[in-house]
């Protein structure tokens, strides 16, 4: 987890059930094995936004940047 001024902050994954754990493990495997991301990349990356073929802004994949808040992640998961 990135923090201001290089402070440390411990994070952990609490027990949520086998199905949720399996989904998260598959997501981590996808990020590491397919996207070739490492420990410095976000677990829940922001959306890559580009101008599309019809000159409209559209989602074009995953960006290697962190969300500025946790709100989009909560919205996606719920």
C-alpha cells in the first residue's frame, strides 16, 4: 500500500468465505500472470480512459494507477 512520506501501513485480508477468497486469488493471478503486474501495482487499479473511434471518452482497460479514493472500488464490489 502506498502512503504519504513513505510511512508504513499494514494491511490484511480478513476471512470472507471460500468463494470470495477464490475470486480474489483468481484476480491476483490474472494481474500477475497475464498483465505481469508486481507488488508495487494496485490490487484494484483505476480504469484507463481513452478517446474512442467516435471521438467519445470510453473505458479502454486497466490503468496502473491507484484510485484516489476507495469509493469506486466499493461501488464495483457491491
